[in-house]
C-alpha cells in the first residue's frame, strides 16, 4: 500500500514537472515570435538612413499606420513630402522621436502637463500612441512648424522607426502614406502607387503585417499648461 502511494505521488509530481516544462516551452515560443516580429533587416534600415541623410524621403512603417518620412531638419525634404501628398504646406506634419529626453532641444518650453501625460502613457500596459502638439517649436525645418510656432511630436516605441530616429539623430517626419484627402493606408498593400513611386526609398520591414494599427491620440498643450484634445 505504501509503495502504491509513493508511485502515485511520484506520478503527480512528474506530471506537474511536465506541465511546467510545457509552459516554459510555450513562453519561449511566444517570446521568439515577438522577437521575430521586431527583427528588421539592418541593410533595410541603413538604406533608409542613407536616403534620409541625403535629403530624400522614405515610406516606412510606424507605431501607427504606414508613413512618409524625412529628416525633420531639412526644409527641402519636407517640401518634397508636401508635394508628394499634394498638401498645402500651411498644414504642418508631426514628427517622431525615439526618447522623451530629446524633447527639450526641439521644444522651447515643455509644460508639466506634457511630462505627466508622457509618463502616464509609458506606465500604461495598453494604450494608444500619443501625439502631443507643443508650443515654441525650434531646431526644425521652418516649413514643418505651424503658424502658431507649434509642432506635433510622438515618442515611438515601434522598433524600426525608433531605430531610424536613434541613428538619424534628428526628428523624423511622420505623415500618413496617402494623397491628401484620400483614405489612410492601414497596411502596406493599401498604399497608392503614386506614393510608392514618388518616394526615394520604400522600406521592406513589416510589408506583410496584417495587424490593424490605429492613428494616435492627439492632444495640444498650451504654454500655460492647459490642453485641448484634438483626437481621443
């Protein structure tokens, strides 16, 4: 009888160990799939960077929808995007940065309310990307800054666009990859040929991605700390 109890106990413990190992294996499978998704071709990244540094424009995946981008400090490159989108240059475009620490160089004064919003987004487990329109923009192409001296900036955590910003060492223009007034391209296959043919480089990363991405929330912060919700 004692032997049977020992066998039963052994089997129970053995099954628990097997179950635990299976859970660990599943975890690593999921982790590997995430890593595979985030792994981009370095040659693709470097090709895009070379175009950006030379004043060209690219079509690339962002933390929201597919975008058209250029070095945000190069006015001629910014003008190329306005022309490609057939958009008036009075309608400013937002930019991406890879770190909040870089904000003070491009914004004259950052209200405490903006820092609080950025911290809340960073701490939240699931939240939409947040674009904040800041007052007193500086150190960017003049044709990118709105008439009231404001500019929309988003901190991106998407791997490819984050790497682009980090290695470019400048803000990256990010405007939806469509002709002005036409539907936004949610996926690569929805981008119009006119946009693809008009860009100097079209990135390869995430072309097959069929996961839907939403546009960011947009909040405009004023110098006195008050704010206005442009898009929830």
